[in-house]
C-alpha cells in the first residue's frame, strides 16, 4: 500500500470507527458487531504503525469511547416525558480507561510474556474475571455512604447519574462491616439480566416503541433516563470489579475485591487466581461454554496482573493499562434451517431479503429471522429455501447469516429468486448504478414506503412525536394520514375511532404534535425523509440556506457548495424539491406552523471565513456547537483534527495540549476567541475590515 492509499484508508477507518463509537456509546444503537469494530481498530493501529506521520492525537486508537452527549440525553422510553435531561459533567479522580482486547490465545500468551519480561523476576499471579457486557460505572463512597456515580464519559469526565444509580436494587446506599476507606472509588458495570431485558422489550412493543438491540444497549439507555423511579423498575444489576487507588491498603486486586464484598458491594465471585498461561486457558475454556447458562450477558474474560506493586511497575498507555487485557469470545453461532424468505420494503424503497428461520437460541435470545442484505449477498451465499445456515449474533446485534452448510442441503433445492416487482405495490423494481440494492420507484404510492416515511417523520430523532408503527398503520388504513401534513389536520374525534384509543391517548398524541411545531428547521428537514439526507447533512443544508424557500429554489451547483454534500446528495435534494407533491407538502407543513427557517442569519450572510479550515478546541463564551455554526455561517469549514490543511486553531479556555503541540510542529496559527471575532462582521463580535492580531498559546 502506498502513502496515498494508506492516508485514504486511515481516514476511512477513522470515520467508520468514530461513527460506530457514537452509535454504540451515545445512541445505544450499534451498527456493527464488537468483532467487526475490533478488527477495524486493529487495521487502523497497524496502518498507523506503518505510517506514523498519519497518526493523529484524536485517532480512535488513542481515545476512549465516550458516552457523553453535547445536547442532553434523549428520552428512551417514557412517552409522558417530552424532553431529555442534561446530566452534570464531573471529572474522574483517576482516568477511566478502556482495556486492550484480543480474540487470540496467542496474544494472551504474548501479554504474559511481556509482563514477565518487564517485571524481571518479580513474582506475580493473574486474576481472571468474567467480562460483563454492560455500561461502565464509577461509584464513590464517602464515610460509608454512596456519594456519587459517574458514567465512563470520555475517560476523563463522566455524566453524574447518582440519583439513578440509587434506584438500582443491589447497589448499596450504605456499606456494612468495617475497614472501608473513608473516601474511595470502585468501578464496574451496570448490566440488564436477560429476564429484565425480555420483559422490557415486550413492554416497549406494547407501547409501540422500538425494542432495544441487546441488553447492553438497554442498560446504557436505562441508566440515563429522566425518571430515577423508572430506572428502578428496569431490573438493572451492578457488578463491581476494580478499586483504583494509589495507597497500599491492599496488596492484591483479589484482596481488594474480597474486602469490597465484605462491605456489601456486589462483586462477582466467579474470578480465579491463575499462576500461568495453562490455568488462564483453562479458565477461558470453562467460561466460553459456561457463559451460556448465566442470567446476564458476558462477552469475554479479563486477565489482570493481581499484585498492585506489579501493576504500578507496568503502568499505562494513553488508552489502557499494561497490566490487564481482555480476551473476547468469538461470536456465538448456530445452525438452523431456512423456512422461507421475505422481501421487505423500507421507507426509501430499498428491498431487503430476510430469511425466516427455525427458531434457535443465540446469545440469550431466540432468533427467528436474519437479514440477507441484498441480491448479490444471496447469490454469493448460494442460499436456498430449506438450506441449513450458520447464524451469528456478534456483539448481540442483528443476527446475520454467515454461511450455508451444503452437506445438509435438501435434494432438488433451487436458488431463491429475487423479485422483479415490489412485493407490496407491484411496481417494477430498479437498481441504480453503483448500488447493491433494488428499489421500488413508487415512493408516493407504495403503502409500505408511505407508512415508513410517516414513522420516520414522527421519530425521536426527527419530530419527536409520541407514536409508533401501529399508530401509523391505523391512521393509514382509515385514510386519516398519507403524508406528514395530514397529521396536523387530525382532530380528537377522529383519533377516538381508532381501536384502543381513549381521550388520554388522543390528547397526548395531539399535545405531542403541537410540541413538534417548535422543532428546529434542521430536524424538520431531516424528518422529510429526503433520500441520502441524514441528520448531519440536514443540519449543514439548513445552516447553509437558512430557510426552505431558498433551499427549494437552489440549483444543483448551489447545493454542491454545501460542506460534505456531493453529487448524489445534491441530485437527490434537487429532484425532491422539483416534485410538485413535495412542494405542496412543504407548504401545508408551513401553514401548520412547523419551523422552516433557522433562527439566525444563514452562512450566505457573509464570507469572512471563506476558504478557511478551522479547528476548535477548549471552551468558549458560547457552546462549541454554536461556535461551529458561527464558523459555517461565515463560510468557514470546521475540522476535527489539526493537519497541514488547517488555517488556524481557534483555542478557548483549556484547549487540548495535543492540538496545540501539533500546531506548533506544523507552524499553524492559534487564535483566541477575541482575535477570532475581529475577523467577523460587527454583529458577530468584531468591527468590519479590522485585521486580527494572532494570540499564540
């Protein structure tokens, strides 16, 4: 691989890993398995070793995944609560790092060899423990009482979820026994047992809510609910495994955990002291099978150097301790027959094949269906109805078929045909050039697409209206809603004819619709469901054009001027606004009172920063998001990392030292906020035409 290919691949990997990390830690909605994520990380680490000048301080290989949100938490499930809650951000006393992990016994052996060499004859042992698949928590006890509970956050700062943790039944409010320090931290995981997970998802389906993908996501989402009482009803369970400390109160990790158990703290008793790699391998082999009978999810084994003196000698990397490593179990597999294949139509018209399977238990849940992705994937697998297939749930996410056991293929089985017409409306399917999927072109006439667009419009990430698939289906079948604009014409008397609806439900729905009129333009634009326009793209477009009238009149060339909008997105947006039906829908939504303009000047109001790529770091007089919007409005481009293309670093209070160092190495100017505002028109903080004096840190 040459340097250009390496740089391109490194950038691709960073983008995928950063997005996957956000979806995992913040959205609690992972899009790839742990196994896939880890191997992409290994590839990035390897490329950065080969091309060290492409390694940056903000690389995913050097950062801990963060569960912090800049705009407060979303409400995960309780429809009676219309807004989220901001959790106070608190610095960790000790950094809350992640663990290096591997799927290879050989790498565990290498870990043991490195430790033995570094400790140079000092005797030590290993403490092996189950790796719980939950969400990390850090508890502080003062004078024997629970004082504070923090999430991992970004490793340096976490969300204060103390009140919620007080409602987790097995986390003690007050310690028992004696000998506990007056002020200490203990860390662990909050997990959701399978029984509680299944009960929660059953209730969510009854409430027309999307089910959680797996117990880890459910635990993480539940921990950040608004209502602590609701947290207590979720059946969460705490298990603790580490007391970070610089003192010599305990000589070994195992001794510290035994003491914690005597104080009433929930510590797993399934750990084992191992003397060599043979005993470690035996422990791993035991739990690779034994985990299937546990009441909660585990995804591996953690191997730690047991003696604290040895831990201190080995120390830490920027991201993880050198005295511990996690062995990850391979994804569970099952072999089961394919009973039939359905073809599902999504809101964008994409047709996805789904295999119906003979039910099989996998990672604590019964799997009955698995996606086949697209026609090419089906042909590659050579899958046939009646085939026995291997199914995986890597990371306990969406089940995937990974192979066919041809030795069990029924005689006479033929390849499953992919439909030529839409299975829902009968329109001939088409496959755009460069796409792997087939699409139904009948976007405004296909029932499934129409209902999918309505569900998307009402969703939390869009208009945040209290409704789900069942409600949309009822409204559609009775002819009450075929477009988003129809929703704002609904009357309480119409809703009361829906099966199961009473006055309270109708009023809640209408109140939620009324509240959606204050949703900002960028989210309304996302809610419209224009193909290829996700949340980030919708925000960039809304900020660039400022209002829907300017946007709808934009040429394709003007759309291409929006940051990160390419040929495909520009064409999609241009075509959408050329359709008279869509224009009519926008006019009706405007008349209903929805927000179709930003609350300030658009980026076209000025070009003071045109052609400049700006990196921001630290805290400012306004939020970081508002500062980025200010840059965009005046023609600048925001970037997350310092490179040779950076025009200058905008540094607030407490800027990142690595970014400052990188600027110094590359000779890139550093401005403070006062100097930056001198570059802008007077309405945004500086006199027109005055050159700023650079403020270097």
